[in-house]
C-alpha cells in the first residue's frame, strides 16, 4: 500500500502506522457525521495519546483541536465514572457532564496547511481499504 524503496526506514513506517490508525478513526468519525453528528474537539486517551506527534497528526487529519485526559489510567477512570453514575442513579452521560474529568489545559491545534494532504491521504486509505476488504 504505497511501500517503495526508501519507505522501509523506521521513522517512515512509524509515521505510516500512526497515520493509518488516525485514518481508521477518521473513517468512523465521517460515518458519525453522515448520521448528523458534529465533531468540534477530540479527546485522546491511552498510550498513543502520550505521543506528541500522534496528537498533532490527529489534530491535522480531523482539523479540530485535540485534548488529552490528565489521568493516565483512562480505563480505570472510565470504570470509576460509570460506577459513580450507577451509584448516584443517573445516566452515565449526565454524570460525566456534571463531573467532567480534567483534560489538558492547552489543546493541540490543527494546522490548516496540512488539511489537503491529509484529505488526499485519507481518500487513498479509504479507496485501498475498500479494494482490499470489500473487493
């Protein structure tokens, strides 16, 4: 899928893996948007969220600000929030709206100059994915 001489360098492969993961997320986001949802900001969690390059790739591909949760143990935090909501007898979304977890103070802002390149790469990602998995 685009591998050619010189593209097997570790840094190039690392970035390609991050972009592929990002475009898979973006594909899901586009489906949400097709159903009427709107994405104005993203929250990244997990180990990959600790990587500044990946945070910037996500911001640039989605063209929205990206923030990370301050709590490193995101899965435990999510479970705790759900348990607290159940204990309080309220819907999880309502409990989280009233008790939002702390997020990074400064968002990673998208670079509008990279939008066209990411749009083209995303279109190729979708086209090749369709060819591989639906063809």
